[in-house]
C-alpha cells in the first residue's frame, strides 16, 4: 500500500481553502509527521462488510481545546463547546444504524496534546476499535477552527483527518462534517449528515390546518419557518445545488409554484393556475421543474423552465390522474404514479414523455414514487390496507417494505441513497411527524420538530 508522510497541522476549511488562507496559523496546532494510508476508500484490515459495521465500536470523547476561550457559540467557552461537538457527532453516527458509538458523556476527556498522540492504552482498555479525536480553537475574529481525526486503535494509526474554519453560528456544521468524514472513511459511502431538510409545518385542528414551509438541519436542529402561514404551502423540494426550494402555495383556491432562494430569501413565481397544481420536482440539472395539474377532470404531468419563463410542456395525456413525477439521477427517465389502469400504480417514461410503461404489478396500490440518487431503487408508498414505505428496483422487481405502521407516506431519499425519510400520521389524532428508516428497515427514528410535520424533502449535502 502506498504511504505518505503528512503534517498533522494541515487542515482544510469548509470552503476547501487551506486553514492558513483563512488567517489561522498552522503552527498553533500540535504537529508531527505521521504515516497514513494513501487510499481513503474503505477501512483496511478491520471492516470488510456491512454486517461488521454494526459491531464497530467508535469512541468519541469531547473535543479538546488548548485553552478555554469565550466564544459566541457557547457561553461557557471552547471547553464546553468541545463536548457539544462530540455529542453531535455521536448522535449522527448512532442514529444512522451502522455503528456502535460511545459519546463524550461516558468517556474520559483527552488533553490537547493527546489529540495527535492518543493514549492508546486508555482506548484499548475500553474495547474501542475506532477513536474520533478533535479540537476546537477560537480565533480573534470569533471564528472557530475545528479539527477532526479518525484513528484505528488496534493499528495505532491515523486513518484520516480534516479541519474547518467556521463562524460561531456554523459550529454544528463542523460537527456534521466530522461525522461525514468518519462515516465515509469507514463505510466507503458518500456523506449525508451535513445536509438540510425542508418540510411542511402543520398547526391547528385537523379540518383547518395551517401549513407553513420550514427548514432544519438533518438532525432536526436550527429549525426555521420560511412562510408565515397566510397561504397553504405544500410539497417542497430542494434544487440539485441546494440553493433553492420549489413548493406549491395555495391562497383562496389559487395555486402557484414558487422557487425560494435560500441565500437571498427572494421568491420567484414559476407558474400559476386556477386549476389544482401540486408536486413540483426538479430535474437533476436544475433546468426544469416537473409538476402535476388537473384540467377538466384530467390530471397530467407538465414541465416548465425553472427560471419561470416559457410555456409549460405537457408530458402525459392519458385519461385519469398522472402525478408525482421524479427524475432518474441521469435525467433520462421519470417515474410517476397513474390510475390509468383502474387504481394507483407506478409508471416510468422517458424525460420527453415517450415510452410510458407500468412497472408495479404486485397487490394493492402504489403512490408517491421517488428515484434514489444512486439510481438503483425507487421508494414509494404501498397501499395495501395500511400505508407503508417500500422500495423496488426500476424494473418493478424486488419489492421490499421498510416500515409497518398505519399510515406512512411520501418518501424522500438521503443524499447518499441509504436512508429514506417520510411522514407518519397518527390514527386517532391525525398528527403528522417526520420519520426516517435505513434500507434494512430495522433502524427507524422520529425527527424532532416543534410542531406537526409532513411532506419532508431531504436536500443535497451542503457545499
């Protein structure tokens, strides 16, 4: 295996620029030449398959600091912030269901010099196979430098390390980036923790719900309402570059599709109609938005320029209800639901609307399909008595249920295609909440939201 000598002082910012370019001196970071593997596409010698990941013990002690300094990110200073950083990483890795992490509240706290020179005996005595060390330092401009190191305890070797310079408000992003680094290095999978979720926040009685567009981090933190509830918001979806959200707004029975710019807060009207309009979906290149519209009792799928200009193009024209278009990752095909056969089923067509064909031929009905970002699976709502989240291959084979509750619907994929998010409605109260489940169907959890929640949309990993 190729090896290289690395100075531990080298860290990167969230914007892929060297720390030195951000005004932070590498000399302030404990450094020593370390030999590490050149390849970073999996864990050599320790983890060989997914079943082993679930038994992998990862120790995540509090992040150290060279001195406890005040920071707007935590009123108790960088020492307390180091604990919070490790807690976020612990929860990220615990909740994805692949690893067996132990968090900072149950572990000894390493000193600052030990971040680059671990006390191996301490962690071997605790049966830790992997060790996540880190540090946090506050700069004179209040920005934080956060370093993250992953060690193999058995080999007593560093596997990967990275660092970021962030504003105090973005300290959680640094923690998510560290969790992504560990996850990707150990699993060989693409990261997903540093991402956002858009959803519809619901308040009020069942027969008169107020529905607002809201966003939050992938773990439910940093919650923010986008619309004020004067108009009903529905079915949000992130643009491929994360910069925008498309959603439907209803006011006085009049439907509009808006694109909300996350950076500026400006909204662009894409299309409007007195006809029922719903389910906007982006093309992978961000140029088009699919949506469904009912005209004279017939619902079809249309596409329109994402800039809001031009005439919408109708892609389906079969009698009945065609709805819920979702592009394949390469943009060549669209999966959608239609009742043209007599009840809701899943169909696929080419991106221009040609070659429409049914792919679901199992019992019950099938609705709300969404293509995995990997391209290998389609998630959907299977309606056979109860409503359950299921997946199948794009040819309609391999049906597999991921949930088994009364009413689970509207799946959306994590950026790496390993986890499916959906909303669950309680039988008696009608309260909706956001849940997620991995592809094994065994690791399921509810995401915290301040109010009722439906129609989740998982955005891409943040730039």
